[in-house]
C-alpha cells in the first residue's frame, strides 16, 4: 500500500455514521487497498499539476513581461523624440546655411565696389549686420537642438539597455520554466502510467464510485481508517460507528458519513 497523503487540517472529533446508506457495494479487501494506491497516485498527479501552475518562474515571467512591454513603449517614444530632434537639427542647420550664404553674397557685393550709392551701401551694410545677428541666433538654436538630441540619445541608450536586460532575464526565466515543466511532465507521465496499471486491476464499478467521489470531495475519494479516525476529514469515529464497521463484512465498502469518502480498513485501523 502506498503512503497516504492528505491535505485536510485536523478537526475536532464528532459523532458520525460510518456506513453509507447508499445501496451496498462490495469489493475484495485487496481491491480496497489498491484504491489507496490509486489515490496516492492521483494526489501526486494533482500535486504536480499544482506545482506546474505555481512555478515561481510564472510570476517572474509575468512581471518581466510587463516591464518589457513598458520599456518597449518608452524606447519607441524616445526613438520618435530623437527622430523629431534630428529633423529639427537638420532644419536649423539648413536655416544657418541659408543665412550664411546670403551674408556671403552681400559681403561680396560690398567688396566688389559695384555698389556706389551711399544709401545702397548703407542698406547693404545694415543687412550684413542683421544677417550676422540672425546667423548667431540660428546657431544658438542648432546648439540647443544638438544638446537636446544628445540628452535624448543618452536616455534612449539607457532604455535600450534596460529593455535588452529585461528581455535576457525573461528568456532565462522562460528557459528555467521550460526545464522545470519538462521535469514535472516526465514525473507526471510516469505517475500516469502507474495509475493506468493500478486502475486496471480495480473493478469498474469501484472505479466509477471512486471517480464520482473524487469530483465531489476536492480530489480525495478514499482514505484509510487509522487509529479509529477517518484520515480524509480527520474525525475520530464514535463507539457506535466503530461497532458498525467491525460488524461489516471484509468486502463491504465502508464510507465516512461525515465526508462521504470511502474508508479502507487496515491493520492500523484500531478496530
């Protein structure tokens, strides 16, 4: 008989009728003991499924996924901002170039001596002075845009680094989860094969009852009667209940009236 596993907390003893009022079902004591083996395997399979669902990597992957999505959005926003700054820089540099070329043409006209009118000369000199100031102002704009773009590029670089680190961490967590799931699946597959063998040796009507009770009792359909206590609900049976069980035939299926699980009698039942 496989070791019994239970997950219900101890409960204070109360009186209970141990023999079910349902139509009696008989099964050889050996088949009843096999039910305990079957329950141990099913509990193990359920535990493995729970372990797979609650792997710590699941929460880590979800957290990293959210972080990665946020960083990707920030990278896209920074890339857009950098693209806008690059366009602004190009436009400012073009404006400077246009003013510089115009000022150069005006200086060439002044130096050529072709402009002889004092008024025209004055206007031309005034324009050269104005263009020089305009060029200075535009060059300040270029410097401001370049500084802003440099700051954006630095921030973008940091964000890309953080994004790549988050992606690497998530990939590593997914690899760990995959390895853990493969190990769990292998163990569950082995337990499932054992279950097939054990279940195949148990009468069909007893399996049907077992499966129905499992659905109704949180996955635990059968429990040993240990030291006069149902190990399913952890309640100690009263004198009347124990007497009824002692009087029951060895092949009678005995059920706990409190939790409705099948009780399997063993040498340690205390009868």
